[in-house]
């Protein structure tokens, strides 16, 4: 598996773990939901800026985000997890 595919899987895993929607991620990145969807489908690549912003949003190191879904979810702060937010995700 390549880095781009791993990053797509990682973002999906973090979204699942936190309850974040593509709309939330789009707002965090200053993008549209369609642009996030294109990144997640592989039609467009995630940028290094996206990685930095997403890592900050999730409270993890950029290298942990790039290390794959398992590592990213393991380092995700407990307060960011869906169940820590009473099952509602991190609505913003």
C-alpha cells in the first residue's frame, strides 16, 4: 500500500473514531466537502498542508498521521474519540 492510500485510510479511520464528517474536515481545511471527497476517493492528492492541519485538528503528530490508521488512532487523544463526546462526534 502506498502513502496516499494509507493517508486516505487513516483520515477515514480518524473520521470514524471521532464522528467527524467530510463537512467538518472541509471546514477545518478551508475546503469544500466536494474537495475533501475528491481527496478521499483518490481523485486529488492530500497536500502536506492538509497533513499538518489534520494532525493539529486531531491532536496528533503529522508523522503519526502518516504512519497509518492504527498508529494514528492509537495516538488520538481520548477526549477526541467519539465515545468521549457522548457518541455525537466533534461537531464544529
